[in-house]
C-alpha cells in the first residue's frame, strides 16, 4: 500500500453456516494478487489458541499483554485484550463505537493499516459501519454499514467492488520499519 493509499476493509455478515468463510477464502485468493490481505474473524466464545504448558502460554499467563511466537514458517501474536477490554486507538479512531467489540475491531484495523496491509476482510462484526457483503439470509437492517454486495453475486463482481472501495480515514501506512509485521 503506498503512502497515499488507505486501507480498504469490508465485512462479510450472515448467519452461521451461510458460507462466509468459503467466500473469504475465494476473495483472499483473488485480492492477494493486488497486495497484502489480512482477515479478521469475530469469535463469539472464548477458545484456547495457545497450547497450555507451552512457553508462549506460560509467558501469557505470567502476565505478558502480548506474546509473539516465531517459528521457522509462521509468526503469531497473542494479545490479552480482546472484545471485553479492547485497547484504545493509538490515533484517531477509524470509527466511533460505544461497543467494546466495535472498539476492538477499530483498533485491529488501525494496527493492520500501520503494518501496510491493503485490504482486510472482516468475517462477522455485522454492526460495524464498514461496507458489508451480505451472505445468506441476514436482513439488511441487521448490519451497520452500507451493503455493497451479496454472497450470491459473481465472485469477480465482489472482487471489483472491494477494489473500488474508498480507504478508511484516520489511518496511515507506517513503512518506517523494515519488518512489515512490526
């Protein structure tokens, strides 16, 4: 993403088993030819993503707010501040929200923009003000953002719609670091 290009983000909203994840997979494959793509998934229940007893788990349970694991092929970070206690935005918020879930999403999008991502596909977070693709039988009134497509639209039409979205205001791409995932 160039300095004058802003992060594009779109939500995919719909009921469970409507095909959101399959659509995300198809969109990522096509959009990745344009630049860096990230995904955000709303999970409505707590899960343990870090193996109890592992070193990273021990670091986190000892009190580290963020733990970064680096393997030969993957880097991952686990941050203790989820939907219940999201961090405040570092700068201007991408969108205002009184809801902790909305603040968590805004903070995450801000962080991804600073890391130089071009596009973020957000699965869930239907009440956010982001442009939204409806998947399945979700009622248009149940989403917070403008509807820009539907899951049954041809995939190339959805890709072009996402490519044409205006970038989010309030975030800047910070390429001052050599590592894009700082």
